[in-house]
C-alpha cells in the first residue's frame, strides 16, 4: 500500500515506491508536462488507484493519458480531479472499473 501526500511533477508507475494499491490524498498531486506520455501507469492484474487529490497531464498529442492501467481487473476510485488531454483521461486496457464520486471530476474521455 502506497500513499502520496505531496506533489510529484513526473510520471509514476504502480510499482516500488508507488505500489498498488495507491492512494493520492486530498493534499497530493501527480502532474506531468507535455513531454510525459502518461501520468500514472500500471501493468499488473488488479491495480488499484484511489485518487482524492489531483492527477493531471499536460500532453497535447493524441494518445497522451492521465491514467493508463493495462492489467486485468484494474480499479480507479476518484473523489478528486483526473484531467487528461484530449482525448483520454483514464484508460483501462483490459477491463476493470471506474468509480467517480459526486465530488470527483474527470476531464477527458474514459476508455474501458
């Protein structure tokens, strides 16, 4: 279990220091500039991302993604902000679920 409480200005992978399940608290943020393809990346079955803070991608090219989880049965729980560039905010390549609370904001398309 991992937790982010501050700001990270680089893309992260859900392994090692940021192992799943990952919680980004209300004071936490992960943000990337236009040179980073994906802000949060996971490739393990059952990856879980619980976002209460901010995940933003400033990418301007098609294919830039704020959250890209490739493992089967991945889960994104959002009560904060996930904002991706046009076109994709969240992509779950092999199925899974996205839960967005009434306080959550998703900017961009969702692909499950």
